[in-house]
């Protein structure tokens, strides 16, 4: 077969969609993805953005025989025939899927005189994966790590950036800012999420995932403890910038101090001293000397990764090793074991999480996680 088509809204494209596209590649020389533009569905990404995500996802796999066509104001089966595609492929997960897709197939052929449809059944681990399923994951703490299992890398990256963008616009109250202030904030969002900061290729842990996790922790903490809204904003400001500078510390300036200076130089807020002090408090050399009413909250947010589910913790531990891949294994084990032993003693003494809410949520699990890692390192 020369050409075969695959169609859908693909908002977002999932690993299930990618499996069907790969099956299509085994059946034809060329695969055309027909991307439906249906405003009634209110997609998260525009058609052009989805087209780019699909193209990047296929390129990541080395698939050079997949193209993407946006379908506007036409039936997909009819648009496919215009492109010289006489056969479409669809994934069937359930009997309900079959009944629905069979009805569409009959309409395509009998009413529209369009392309016919071939049905394939995905493997069991992808049987429940759909765009709706993936969208429903967003929100609770850890949603990003769960989503990452079900979408290709470019789709995940686009989704996380979209989520962070909404957080950023809310923090800086875009709805009530003038164009100049919004443009200034936009520049800083691009910088913080870009390759020189959290979006950097060498950021294996202190990256966009860390940013999403911390902001989710702050959101959930605020929902459960009802602090002053202004204090929540200060903590969010500090968290956005606390690891902005990483791996660039010098004998004169630590990463944390460099991040605090970056924040102060951003001129994003009116009162910036509180957040700067909180950023400095994430430096264990400065922490003891800094007194701030919100310090325990920010430090607890930053350490909350230690109390996550075992799978997430193991991914975190591997990411930390990657960030310190310049250290020989023996030296890394020595330094990491020393740091973990110190943190573990603090947790056992009830001093790891200075904020009561986080201590209740994470202290016991953090001890278990760190003990297991220490056993692996020894």
C-alpha cells in the first residue's frame, strides 16, 4: 500500500496514537495524519501547535515517512481521498469503540464515498490511553510524572509549558496588567522555562518537572491551610526563581545567591525583598542565619520530593545522579550518602519538614525512601 491515513483531534497526541501511527507505517510506504480542526471541542492546543507536536514526536522516533495535514471544513474521509489516501487506520480498544468506529466507517464509504477504514487493536498497556484520559490526569500533586508515561516527549513538554504558562499569568495578574508589563513578564517566563534555566538540557532534576511539582505542592498546601493570598504569591515567586541559576556557582557567589540576584534584577514585583530572602534560605549555608515567617514552607516544598511514591523517588534519585555525572561513582556515593544520612537524621528527629502540614504528609515516607537509597549506595 502506498499511502494510509490516521485521523483525530490528537489533543494531546498519546502513546496510543503513536502506536497506531507506527502500525500504519508497517502497512504503507507513507502515513498521512489528518488533524481535525473542530472548534466545538475547545482543544487545548491550536491545530498548528498540534501539528508541530505530532511532527516533533514522529521525528523523535526517526519516522521520516509521516506527514501531517490539517483538515478544515471537510470530512476526514473525503479529505483523505483528495490527498490520494484510500484507506484510514483506527485503533479499537473496546467493543463500544468498534460499534462507534464501524458506524463512522459505513458513513465514510456509503454516504461520503470516502476512504475505507482498517481497524487495529493496541496492546493491553495502551488499551485505556486516550486524550481524554490524559487530560483528566492534570491537577493533583504528581500529575506531570503520571502524564509523562502516556504521551511522547514533545507532547509532554508542550503540555507542561502550557500549564506553567497559566500559573505564571495568574501569579502576575495578566488580566489587569498593561501591554508593557505583560511583555516584560512574558520575557521572564521565556527565560525561566528556556534552555538557560529550568528548560536546560543538563537540568535532569532541577528542571521543569521540579517547577511543576513545587507549584502543585504550594497550591495544595494553600488549599488545605488557607494562608494569606499575598504570602502564597511570595512563596510562588521564590520558588519560580530559587533554582533559576544552577550549576554556575562560584567561590564568590552561590547558586542561591545568584538566583536571588536574578530575581531582584527582574523587577517583576513591587516588594521583592521577601522572596529574595526565601531564595537565599534554600542555601544550606545561609539557611540558619535567615529568619522569615515563610521559610519553613518554602524549604518543605523544596524537600517534598523526598516523600513521594517509591517510583517517583527512584526517578528523582537517578536524575540527581545525572546532574552530578561529572563526579566519579565512588565520590558521588560518598557525597550523596553523607547528604542523605544528614537528611535522614533530621527526618527521624522530626526536623526535616519545618512546616507541620508537610511533615504530616511526607516525613515517614521520606525516611523509608532515603533509607532504601542509602542501602543501594552502600
